[in-house]
C-alpha cells in the first residue's frame, strides 16, 4: 500500500486509526466558493468567517453560493488527488455535507485546527510460520507476482488470519498471510460480507482478485481480493 491520492469511504475509517486528529467531529459551516466532483467525491472550497479552505466528501449536489454544514473527520496536508490531478496544501475530509444556514454573526465559527502530519501505516509484520499451499491455489507471494494475469479471476490461498476489521462500509476486511512474500508482498487483504474469521486461525480463503485499487485518501492497493469467503 502506498500513499498517492477517497474504498471509497472505507478509507476514512482505516486512515482515522493512523492519523493524529484534533477536535474530532467539530462542527463547521460556511459558504461554497467553488466546487467540483471527481472520482465519486465532491471537493468544495468553503468560506468560513472569512477563512477559506477545502473540504472533500462523498459526492453531493451543491453549488457555488450554497450555505453548508459539516463536521470534521480528518485533516490532511499535501493531499494529491489522482483523479483531479492536483495537490491540496490542506484539505478537510468530512463524512457528509448538509445544506443550511451558517451561524449568525454573534456565533463565531470554531477556529480551524492545524493539521497534523500524515502517518503512513506500516505493513503488518509477516507470520513466522510457513503454511502449506492449498491444492489448486496460490501462495500470497504468487498472487502478487501474477496479479496482472489473475486480475478479475477467482483465486484461493491458504493462510493465517492476522487481522480482521468488521463492518467497514458494509464489508469486513481480513488480512491473510502464509509466510511467503517480501516486505510489501506478504500481506493479502480480503473484503467480505460474511462472518469474520478468528484472528490466528488458518483458513482457506478465496475471492476475486482485483489489481491497482485506488481507494482514495492516498490508499492504493496493488492487489485486493473482493467477495472473500473463508473455510477452515
């Protein structure tokens, strides 16, 4: 996973665990100075009490001059949007934009906080114990090596569940390792809607391999397995 440019809003939940934030959920409101849609998101330049700044949210119908409300989710510095092909010096990511009046003059807006540096999440450490390859399946390393030819195909791998995150944007995220692969090719992520397997258990995992998945917020996965299923 490397930093570059929002699963779509699932990245918020993942990133929130890796960023230092201040005044989480602080309410804001302002007037739209400029807006554009790209990659399923709405970017808007907001004037809040004479202090303009950019926000990003899931795609929303707003226009220049609209009065909007939103709550802080996370700030990012030097955010590069691959779809817009531009870099924002500072941008506030929010979960939703609502239209409505800005606060009256005797209610000054909450001061904007200084964004903290982005902390790049490190890959999960590899498992020490090699796991036997599934019959008719692949190792984790092979799936990374052969990702282009396997793109869009159903694959299976036997590995140990090293991490599981439940119900992020309606899906469960499960990390599988089998003792193969290098520094960036030893950890395979499955997205699934079924039960989350127990961390530490060895399972036979299968799903559809997808390559170069840009989930936004700088999260780009060279390999991601969708529609994951797990059996003992």
